[in-house]
C-alpha cells in the first residue's frame, strides 16, 4: 500500500476534505477557522467559484505549453495585469512555480546583471539572520534560519549576513529612534569588510514572515538600505513571497517605505494557493542590462509561464481588485493588531507586531526581562495545538528567532476576506490557548 510521507513522520494530521471562505473542514466534519491562510497563501478565500471557473476554462483551452517554444495568452495577460500592481518602472515579469524558485532565480539574475556589465566578480548575496528565502540550496544559502541550515551547511554558499531590524530585541541593545538605524548601517559595514566588488545584491523580506512574524522595520530603514545599495552598485531584492499581492494592505510591502527595489520576488498570494505560481518582477534597469547584453537567460523551468496556473493568477488578481480586498486587508489588519495587542495583559505575551494581515505574537517567560522560554518547553507548539483545539488554525513561526535556538512566536496571516466576527473568534481562541499554556508551563 502506498502512503504519503509528511514533514513530521510521527504526527497525525487532520485530514481536510473541503474549504469554503475562511473555513476548512476535516473528514469528521470539524470546522477550522483558517487564521493563517494556509501559510500566508490564501487571500480570496477557499472555494471561490470565479477562480475555479477560470481554471476550468483554461484547462479546456490549453493547460500547458513549454515557454522555451511558445508564448501563451494566459501568461501574457497575467503579466500585463501584474505590472499594474508593481511599483513604477517594474513591468518585466518572469513567471515561476514557487517562492524558492523565485528567490533562487533572482539570485542568479543579480549575478547575470553584473556579468552583462563586465563585473563578473559580483556574485555574493548579503542577507539577514532570522530570515527565510526558501529551501533550495541557493535560497537556503541566503536564508538566515539556523535550524533549517544546520544539516546542510556543507552545501551552502558562504554568503554574508547582517542582523535583522528586530526592535523588540535590538541586536545592538539600542532603542529607536536614538539607535541611528544601526541595523541598516551594518549593511554598509559588511559590504566594506567583504568588498563591494564581490557582492551582487542584498535580499530582505520587507516585513519578516515565518522567521519572526510581523517584525516591521522603522521608516528610515529601507530608504537607508536603498542608498547603501546604490552607493556600492549592489541590487536590492525585496523578497515579497509573503508580503506581496496585498498582504500588508498595500500591493507590495516595500511600498510602506516608499522605496523601489531592483527585483521583487512574489508567490503565495499570487494564486491564493489554487495552483503553484510565483514571479520575479524586474526593474527596467535589470531587464535592460540583460536585453541589451546577451539577450537571454541561462536558466528556466519546465513550468515557467504555465497557462493554467497563469489563468488562475489572473482570476485571483481580478477578484482581489473587484472586491477591494487589499483595502480590506489594511482595514481588518488595523483592528486585528489592536485586538491582539490586548493579549499583552497575559504575562507570557511579550510582543505583538505586524502590518495589514501579516502579524505575529511573541511569547516570553518574563515580560520585563523578555527572557524566552527554554526551547524544550515547546511553548509555540502548545499554543498552536491549543488554538486548534478551539477550532482556530494559526501557525507556529519557526522557533529560534532570538539566537537561532530560543524564541517562541506564532504567525497570523488570514485571508483578506477576514471579518470583524472572524477576528473575535480568533482572539477568543488565542485567549483560551494562552491561558491553557500558562497553566501548563506554570507561569
Ligand atoms: C519570504 C519567503 N521567501 C521564500 C519562500 C519560499 O517559498 P516556497 O516555499 O514557495 O518555495 C518563503 C516560504 O515561506 C518565504 O516566506
């Protein structure tokens, strides 16, 4: 008998048989409020007839052609629409199947950009600790996630990393605004130490996703990052696999800082999870250097520009626009943040943060000293399980966001159709979960 292999060989996963709107249902008919949109993926909700119809319509026409031989109308239409979402000057789009493909492709394109301009030594990518850019070897080399890197370090590129802009636990022991944005200045220091002539790009998640959910840098951070990158002829890649397509209440997260990156990677919300779909969005500057240089890319994937997936992506973007769901993400996000903030009355809730519908709650053993729980206490897992027992699905962000080992937090990133009633259900479940875990860990 064949059997599916899961991430955790020892766990019994609920078997989901259908989804509608913000709810999922398992085999026994049990309902779960999907307060994390799968994993920051689902935005228009589950079971949207318009998206299903677009999928069927395209499957009837043509499901697949290979991008090495043919263009197709669905992919062209998606790119035309996506360009209207992107910042000015970023109208060139490469379609792919997943976030890791997108970040790894952006990594290679950054090097190609410099190669085309006669700077062949520029290939290293600077990134941040407490970050995630994907699981393939290039993407993992850029990712500052200790627990997932450790086993594979022999394969990984030795790329430089700087500290994250994590104000709640400032890596420099400073506090904003007197800090002088030391976390951005560190980029300049590392570039100087390593040598700008070897560095192709800096990559960052505008708002931190799975590694320290909802951590949002101060207003001066990305403008200063942009300046440093420009000074050293280094590209700035905004990894918007989570923050892209409206999750933070703007089309792309980086817009909150009024900064234009050179490349944007985006995935999850682009198809609301109905099909695998991702994109790298190129600034004219990057596109033109390649177009006027060799005129081709030495990389590609079988499913790049997949017609069926593209038709779904287009249907999702149109649905988001016609139902003004990005606006709703901003509006409900404000209420959600306010309601979650009230959880700080419980002594194990240390920080609540985020923007739009990408938020995080960090748990501590002591609110004053911010001392974390020992990892073996399993606080994140306990909270997630207790919330699930209340019928609400949140995700335990990767633990270890403090030093790669310790640190507990959950991620909350619901579909953009979330309502006030859904917010109240979520908050009630979290209150119950926090109280249960407090008793278990005897705070
Ligand atoms: C910011 C970011 N980049 C890249 C990825 C990798 O995406 P995928 O899992 O689709 O390969 C993720 C996945 O969570 C992510 O959060």
